[in-house]
């Protein structure tokens, strides 16, 4: 991928620039908890975005997306927003850095990625983190990694229209090979948690249903609004509840007459997920992947039945995993399509892959895709 990006950059712009990369991410457990002030447990993966960048001496950005074979040119002021959807991510990063006091100069860039689009591995965060990290480095802005993650998050909020939490950009910036990251989304504090499944006889694999999800103006934002309403109702008698992460299930029961049943179910899932994640983290410290797997199945059930962000295809893959004796399986990402993430005993791996591929093709007349996962480092300069 780096070679292809460099060749296209030379063709379009001539003299070579600097090359940066940022990864996509998985999340073992802790879904839809980030905007509820809870915990997440992501890890960076060996798939991501690579971009070459060089300042061009103008006040314009000239960008080329290899995967789409599309170009875009735009200025750096608010009124210069590009029309191309993918270019809005780059523009948004420039604007959010400007809001932090940076002076962004025009640049030429070409980029490509191997994060499967719509699979829940956060290609958008990888793109944002690549450019935030690159501009921070090239302009010696001295923003720390968390600040760069927040630049990516603000880009989603203000220029894309997804009211996402911080997890995706955080993982892309802070990734570390051999470790997951337990992030407290309320305080910003985090700790690296060892993750070495092969040492204990397991493999991690994603099964892509090839059902693509779109989060802008979607049920994703409505789920967030449900949680905010439930938290507000609890806050009337428990003012310390800033987010649902701070609430107890019995407090939710107390306000059941003040909120809709839909809001109740969303909040119930969010509160339970906090406990599932903390239990899973403790289990990983001891190499107890069986407990982690049980909590993953619990998350899937909650996301399917209470949060209602699964779909028939994801539920089907999850059920096949259970029947094949897979240790843990759940829908990963925002939901509404994408992948399941699975922790599989090495001696059951080949059987599971063959079974799920055959069953999915017979059921839906399309092929699911299989992505083995390797935990990788975060945003970095390559050349």
C-alpha cells in the first residue's frame, strides 16, 4: 500500500513528501459505552490508512483517494468545505487544528487504505488520525495523542454529522502491539491491558457480513439521545450521575415511569455493559479468555435485544459461532451491519471458518469475508 501511494503521489505532484499511517481498530468489549462516559477496550489492528503529504506553498489542499480514484481541491477556511464525502474528513481535521490555534498550510496528498469500509473497523478514524498526526508532526504543533484523537472526534461531529464517542480515534492514535487499551471515556484515563491470545491457544477473527451500515442521521444518533434522556431522568434524584456510566440499575428502575420503554432498554444495556467490560479486563490480566468470551456473548445479546443495533445477518453469524463452540462472539462497532468479532480456540478455528462461510452463503446467497486480526501500533511516521 505504501508503494502504491508513493507511486501515485510522484505521478501527481512530483517531488516526494512524508509518509504517515494510522490503523483501524477492533473493540473486544464495551460497545456504545463511550458516549455514555463508560469504558471501552479497543486495540489497533494491522489494517489502516497510509498517506503521503507535502506542503505546496499555497493555501489549498490537493488530495487524491487511490481507493476511489477521485481527487478533491479545497481551501482551508470554513466556507471552503469540499463536496466529496471522503475529503470532508481531511478538511475537518485541518479546521479543528486551526480552532486549536494551529496555522495550517496548503498541502498535496495521496492516500489509500485497507480497512474494509462499513465493516466496523473504523476506517474514518484511521483517516482522521493519519492527517491529524501528520500535520501535528510536520508543523511541530506539539499536541499530545489524546488531543489529536479529539481533533478526529470533533471532525466527525462538526463536518461529517456522526455524534461519535472518542474510542475510535483514541485507539488509532494510542495503539500498541500486544496490548488492548482500557479507556475511561469520562476521565480520559487509560491503561494498557495485555492481549496475547495465541499464547493461550486462541485466535481472533472478524466475520464480515458484508451488510454495510451508515451512521449519519441514523439510529446511532437516536440511541445516544435515548441514553441522554435516561441519564437526565436519573439525575433528578442522583445529581452525581453525569453519564449512564455513573448510574445503577436500581436507579434506572426508579425512573421507569418517567421514560419510554425504549429509553429504558437502551439505558439498561449501557449500564450492564460497564460491568461486563471491567470483568473482562480482570480476566485478561489472568489469561482467562473463557470468561472474556462469555461476556462477549452477553454483549451481543444486549446489543441485539435491548439496544437493537444488530441485524439478522449478524445474529445468524453469532449463532453459528455458538454452535461451533467459539469461545466468544459478538457484533462489533456501531452495529446495523458490519462484522462479528470472535475469539476462537485454535483447534476449532478451521472448522468455524469453513462452517460459517458455507452456512452464510446458503442462507443469504452472498459470501461473508474473513479477517484474521493482529494487534498493531498506532499512528506513526513511516518515511
